């Protein structure tokens, strides 16, 4: 597999983080000391905090049957061992036919090549996609 194919495969596996989070899945996807910045600005440090947060969410009644939808926007190899990956997406709950635009997020993932040639996420950040507010629109004129 090419580096890009490995990264694309990892991105598909991310969808399992809400449906069936396992420590094995997280160890396959993330570096031990990964950083995760949630859409509301919380900074989770390390694979254990990341895993625990996703297990907690998946155990909430609200998230039962939820599906992570995502669209890859870009893979940029900044050097032979680092790739910046940008995607959009969000969680579609079991009662929703489609993901509401108001709940879409954009995320940035930093993938690092491992010594064995595999790629893992060292850091990722989610940000909710919002339309500019009135002040931002005014200042951008």
C-alpha cells in the first residue's frame, strides 16, 4: 500500500470510534502521546484520555446507533514522515436521515510515519463549522 492508501484506510477506521471503540482500534490509529482538541476546546492528552472520552460517549443512550460521517478534503505530505489531513464531518444520530449542517465540523489530523512504515495520528483538532457572525462580517469589509 502507498502512504496515501494507508492514511485513507486509517480515516475509514476512525468511523468505528463511536460505534465500537476498542483500545486496539485506538492503538492502531493514534500515537501513545496523541493530542486531541475537541470541538469545544477541551484538550485530551494521550491515548487513554482519548479512548476513555470516546467510550464514555459511545455508552450514552444519545449516541447509540450514531454514525460518524466524514469527507476527506486534503492529504498534504509536508515531509516524508508527516502528513496533514483535513476532513469534514460529524455525528449523525440514529433518528436523523442526514447530518444537519449546523453540526458539521472540520478537523485537522497530523499523521506521523512510524518506524515500521505505518502511519498514526499524533494530533487532531475538531472545530465546529459556523457562519461568520455580524461582527466578523463587519470587520471583513
